[in-house]
């Protein structure tokens, strides 16, 4: 995965996007996201919620750091 010029890997030792209605993943949008991109992120969040995942955070890419070990969509 390439984010702001940094390359990392997406790993999940248990192989789940979510488990027991919880997820470690966050939805990332650009800090200068368009209205369409913001709406798409909210739609994805709502679809995950309808599928049984508790609220997923939507964050902007400027809040991430290289050392951050989070999981992102």
C-alpha cells in the first residue's frame, strides 16, 4: 500500500475485516476531499454498519504518520 509516498503492507493476523461487530480499520480520505469523496466514505461507513460493524471512523490522510500501525481502507 502506498500512502503519502510511504509503502507499507496490510496485514491482519486473524484475517478479519471485523470480528464481534468491532474493527480496527478506519476509512481514510484526502485532507482536501471533495464532497463526492466525503459522501463515498460516509456511504461505505453506513454499509459496514448495516452489515453489522459498529461505527468505523472516517479520518483524513493528514492525521496519519509513518509510525502509525493502524489499519486503513
